[in-house]
C-alpha cells in the first residue's frame, strides 16, 4: 500500500486554479507521494482519493441571489423524467412550487396569480389537464415543520467526498444531525445564503426543511450513507 503526504498535497494545491484538470491533479498526486522514487504502479484506498479530492478542489462559494421564480424552477425534474407534472413549475394560487422527487423549492406567488402549470419563462401553460395533477406537496412541507429548528452557518458545515464512480466524485454536506445532503442540491437551495434556518429530525434519513430569505422554503431528501450515495426519492 502506498501512503500520501496530505500536507504536501495542500501546499501544492494552493498553487492550482480553483478547478484543476485531471492531468494537473495526477501531477500533484505524484508529487505528494512520500517515497517518490520508483513508485511504479500505484493503488490507493477510496478514503485516500476522497482526501486528495478535498485538498485539490475546495468548495466554491457563490454570491447570494434572489429567491424568485427562477430559483423555484431549478427544482424541476429532468427532461427524461416520465412524470410530466414534475417538469413544470406549479401554482395553486398560494405558492409557486417545483420538485423532482428528491428536493422541492417553494415561494409565495403574487396575489391573483392564476393556478396551473408555468414554463421556464413564467408563461402559463394552456392545458393543465394534459399534464396531470401535481403531488400533494403540502403533506411533506407540513410534516417537516415538526422537526427541531436550528440555524446553520454554511461556512462551518463540513463537506465530505462520499464516493468515486465513473471518474466522478460525489460531495455531500454533513448537517448537525448527521444527515448527508447532496452538495449540488444544497447549494442550489441556499443560493449563496450565509446562514439558513433548518428543521432537522433526530433521524438522519428524514427529509430536511430549509427556511430562506423572501419566504422561500426548500425541502431536500438526504443521501444514503454508502460508498456511492443515491438520493432518496421521498419528497
């Protein structure tokens, strides 16, 4: 087994751009090996690769943005999803809401907004019956209100690399209750906010509610605790 000198990794990483290429990372990997002479074919444990990735590619911070219709639209399902109702933003006369089954974004809609489905531009779609009924989103929103409430300082949350598959590392935020949250979903939900109010169950596999500026609410299902995490489809 070959061991890495991670202090050397961090020193070398300080000279890199924020998103190093695989070739650059490989160069730094070689430079970080304790015994650099005649190392031949190298093998590493997954935890070592995770540490290397965290050292070379620290999390990016984004500027705070508005929690409006565009923010809600980010939570729609992908184009290849068979559930047509999840590929649009829905309005019930009270809220704009979107979900892909893994996460949900919600904001209050302006008074007098027509109920129905809206496309990305914010235009009302003409025939909602062809899309089908939207899920009962208030069931999950109201259920998460019963969880204990706390304030999260985003800069203090640990980020871990939970797995490596097909040349892709999967990162998760680790919340105070031990829940692991997909870093892309979490980053899109907080939208650059530095602190958020979170409702966290003692059960780390329960859905997480985030209260955000402009009365926005995000619900995220946690990731599984395993080598290559999947996201639970329970929103």
